[in-house]
C-alpha cells in the first residue's frame, strides 16, 4: 500500500510500527506471566497458556499487516496443506536473517501451534521479553559447559533432565519447537571461514536437535524440514524488507518422520552420533541444492 514511498520513509514507518507492535503484545504477555506466577494452579495455567499463545498469534498477524502496509512481497509457500494446528512438531530450518522468525511465525501461525524456542537462561531476566517468553512456556536452558563437566562429572546428564522437565508442560497442549541447526545466521564470510561444503548454507550441528529429540522425541508427530530463501539476495534481508526492497520470499516445508534418539545410546556411542550427523548432512546437501534451484529459477524469470 505504501510501497511507493521512498525507502528511508518506509524504514522509519516499519521500525516505528514494529516497536509499537512488539511492546504492546509483550506487555500483555508480561501481565499474563505475572498472573501465572500469582495463581499457579494447573487449570488456570493451561487456560493462560492458550491465551498467551493467542497473544503471540496476534503479534505475528500484526507483523504481517505491517509487511502488507510497507511492502509488496510475493509469498511463494509450498507444504502448508500437510500441516495440523493440533500436532506436535519439531522444526529445523536454515537461518538467513533476523527476518526469518517474523516470516515463519506469520506464515505458519494458522497451520501449526505457535512456535517455541529454546532460550538461554539469561534471557529470562530481560525486561518485558523474559517474562513474556516464560508466560509462553518457552523453555529456558542453563547449559553445563565442558569446563564445568570436567570439574564436576556428576553434572553429566543434568542438561537432559532439565530439558525433560522444561518440556513436561508441552504434554498438555500441541506444541511446535524450532531449531536453527546451523547455530548462526548465514553470511558468505562465515561460510568461507567454516570451509562449508554447501553453497548457500553453513554446516549443520546435530547436537541441538539430537538433544531435543532425546528429551521429548516421543511427543513429536512430525519433523518439519523448512527452507527459507530470499532469491534476490541473502544479504541485509531485514533492512531490505524494512526499506520495501524485498519483493519475494520462498518457503518450502517438507514433512518427515521423527528420528528416534535413545539418550542411553546416543551420548555414549560415537558411531551413533556420527550416523546421526551424516543423516543431517544429507538433508543439508538436499536443502542446498533446493536453494540453488530456487535462485536459478528466479534469475531466469527475471533475466
């Protein structure tokens, strides 16, 4: 609607609206979090969880409205028809930009339960956001470092048990958890530094997804392999979106069986870990080829 305006004006409008949108819904989530703290009764907590998820849905929907206002993005999405709003999903995705989360929560909001993220424990103490994420039942993790394990071997397995306890609440309502297995947003500089064998991806890390599957794999109904592509450029995507320059976003969703990870075997068997990493590497090789094909088709269409 406003895409005719100059880029700097669009950037100011989008930044202002995104800040207002985030503060509004984060404040409501924080209020809900306080109520959950004061009234920690299971029926009330479950009711509040549904309300909190709806508030996050509203945040994602408003983000979509802002995008509609400032840009003219073509959404090329395939795979939504196979999804269930009442399912339990583990999502793995490539990670290109800070815009990925907003795009994925907006596009998936009516097709799967609202996305949850594993967060560092330190984020719990961030004003507004920390309590809001806690109200949404997002698990906060206090990972035990290798140095701590070396000093105190008794801590081994504590992370897994902490994850299991954090995920117990997910048994009562459908849940989607997303894991960006590359561990960082893609840049060409990082790809070269890693000596990545992929053209458009960083090396995937199996430990995070294996850790999640070993803690609550039996709860997931499907694994969603999501590929997000900005065919015009993978650089400065968020800034380009806010300036109204991004014209197309491509998302492909593949529904896969949930891999079974036995913690008693996985964490003790190097061969099992290597096999799991090979499986993930193969997914990433296929994803890399898919991204390359999408970019080439876009280039041919605009030649």
